[in-house]
């Protein structure tokens, strides 16, 4: 059988070509953010932005509010650990419900935690922890932390392998290295794939992941997309199906940081290979599905922000298959932590810097 990397390259060679790059200009919406991580659009036109250092910030009509948003519990902040996702519940306009993810604990024992609170227009109220991953891990790396909502209001959450816990990605009585699904109150939905399997934690939705930092649900097609970091190469784009095993660390196109091959297997029974793979690594961070007419040639594409590669990769999707990727915004020459498709049809970027910015991309003709 052909090696996984050969199949991925062959698929890319046969894929349909992307549309020509659009003309655009980039505006600065806000600056002075300490490693901004995630962005959520409020119905009134404002934005909530997390800083990995543990703060939630509000961008209003007059720009970035100086004081952090009150009501956010302390995070474990170290290395890659801190405050991660901010996501508005599907019923936000009625309830004001906001979800956050954070690293919680200390260096010797920490978890990914999901918080739920109510936005009152200026602060978070009644914040509570509704879910905490198990078991505790040491260190400050590979938390995942992205959230996507399914049509029933449940949350899908990517969780990393903690860097030093790769074997846990195949251990079913562990949340480490998994995509998880919970109800808004933190419980495991009754139709989760392993809900009634005594050998698997009930929140596990899929397994065999390294560090999932992009999760997007496409309501039009019903498809759930996720990407994850490989080590030196082997970054993956996967179509997530409940109950499937995506291979890490037994099935990967990457090699370890010391140059050694991680696995001898090019395929493995019961495991699902990625639809797209990046080698060398681009270090994918955020991901958005673009639906809009401001950039009509990009409609229906996945946009993947990248840290190491300092760009956004547009991945056109047709019939559930990725086409030939196209690099965007390389002229910015900056690590990009997140990409979002705004309700105004513009594209928003978060720069991964100590003096980080929120950028807005609009057509050059506007």
C-alpha cells in the first residue's frame, strides 16, 4: 500500500485548483493585546477577545476598553497554558451565555476547564466551571481548547495530548488527546458514541489526536472539521465522525523533534488517515469557515491560521473533500493565532505577539 504521505501528495495533485487570490486591504481594529487567542462577535457590533495571559477584553465602538472584563476566574498561565477560547452560546441573544476554556491548576497537576457565565454588557456574571478534563497532567503544553457548537446546542471541544502524554491519545479512559462532546451543563449527551461503553469516558467523541486547535461545524453540510498540530510535519485536517480513531501516535506523517520516526506504520487497522497533511509543519492555530459575498471566490472555504508559517491557508471544500490550498496574507509576516469570519463578511485575524493586534481584512475596493 502507498505510504500515507504519498497518498496525501497524490490527492493534492489531483485536486481542483483554487480561485485566483482576491484583492484586499488589512486594517487594524485594536492593538496592545497580550498574545490574543480567541475572538467572539457580539450582536451589538462589539467583540470579546481572550488574552492567553488570563484576561478577557472588550472591543467596543471606541476601540479596546482599557480595563479587562470582570468575572473571569484565574487561569494557570505558563508556556502554552492560559485563557483560551471565548464562544457565545447559540441562544446568546436570549440568555447572554458565554463559554470560556482555560488551563486550570498548577504545573504539577492541571487540566483544561470549560467555564460558563452570563454577559451583562460589561462583565461576566455567575461564572461556573461546568467541565474539567481527566486525568490531571503536568507541564504547560498542548491544551487544544477550541469549541464548536452542534445543532442541538452541545459543545465539541478539542483537547491536546499534553506533549508528554502521547500514548494517552489511545487510552479510552482518558480525555487526553481527544475531541470531546458535552452538553451546556457539562454532562455527556446520551447519544455520544461511547456513552454506554464502560471502557471509555462518556465525553469522548473521537480519539487519536495530538493537539486540536481548530474546530469548525459547517451547518450547511453537517460536517465537523478539525485540524491538529503534528510534531515536525504531520499537521492534519480531519473530517470528524463520532467514534472514529484518528491515529495519533500510531498513524502520523510527522517525525519527532529529534528526527526519529514516530511510528513504523503507513496505515493501521481501525484508524482514519487525514484528508490533508502539512509537511513541513505550518503550526495550524485557529480555523474558520467563510460564508459571505465580500470575498465570493472564497465562499465555502476553510481558513486556517498558522503560527510557524505566518499565514492563513485557504482550503476550498467541495463535496466534503479539500482542494488545493492557497496561501493568504503572507505579506504580514507575523504569527497568526486565530482567524474568524465576521458577521459583516470581513475576515478577522489575531496576531500572536506580546503586543498583539486584531486585524480586519476587507476588499481593496471598499
